[in-house]
C-alpha cells in the first residue's frame, strides 16, 4: 500500500511540472509535437527510474553522516554530504549518455528531432530534483526510491504529453496574436496545474479518518468514565440516605 500511495502521489500530487515547475525548459521546447514529447518523456522516465535508486544507494552508504561505518568504526565520523550534488549529477550524466547512445542507435529520426534537448536531460532540474526530493524526504527503502523515481518520471511524461496534444490542436485555433506561442502555452500550463491541485486530497481521506478514530474512542472512554462516576455518586447518595434513616 505504501508503494501504491507513493506512486500515485508522485504522479498527480507532487507532479514535477505542475506542483514544483521543474523541467520547464524541455517541457516548453519539445512539446510542439506529440511524437517528440513521447520520446523525451520515455527518456525521462528511464533516467529517473535508474538514477533515483542509484542515488539513494549513494546517499545511504556514502554521503550521509556516518554512512561509511560499513567500512569500519574509524570511518563512522566521516560526513560526505557536501558531495551530494557532484555525485548525483555524475550519476545522471552517465545514464543520460547511455540513453543518448541507445536512441541514436535504434531511432535516428527521434534522435534528430530531439536535438540538443536529449543530452540536456543531464542538466534538467526535474531529474536532479527527483534525487534531491528523495534525499530530503528521507525515503526509507530502495524499493520506495525506485517507485518514487518511476512515478515522478511518469508524472513528467503525462505533463509534456498533455501539453503537446493541446498545442497540436490549438495550432489551428483562432488565438489572439499576443498570446500565440509560449503565451497560450503558459496559460494552459497554469490551468492544468490548477486541475492537478484537485488531486491534493486524493490520498488524505484515509489519514483523516485514522486521525479521527482515536479521538472518537477517547470521547467514548471519557463518557463511560463520567457515567461510572455518576453511578458511584448515586450509590453513595442512596447509602447515605439509608444510614440517616
């Protein structure tokens, strides 16, 4: 259940584009056609699915304070957290280079259509943001880190796919001249972000019920204690009357 909740939360609630507005450069530049948006979105999913768990391993066993204790007690005091950005970016750049080689080998047309934006995934703030959010939110296990990486990638993929489909349709619409191009794209992005905000309460209903349940039980216990005290008081009053009589 925890994996499923984190998966849907990373797609809809903490969407990289609509919640934190990360990766907007590629999102705006490569969303003119659905085909190129699908190719770049798939590449982002792959890179996030691989780099987030790899960076989780780096963070747990190398970067955190005391993470080097597995090498020996004398290494337990080392703190390499200042190397987080360097190692995270190195991991991302390696995976992006691998993706670039694969796309160029098996789909030259997609490689040419993506152009400079494929290698620029290495400096896409959405990719680095996935690893940094994983670190700041202290995701507990490697499995959850993988789930978060895949979910974040799918969320970014859905965002760029949606805006690409809309931009293809509105290309033939009668849009006022000042809003053509990026103007209408920003407006549509803002409206979609407002729509995605409605998912904010999707996964909180159960938590509220769980929080309310202990309160209800506590109220019932208090009422029972009050009733018990009232019964004791009545018994004492009756006994006092009998003694007086």
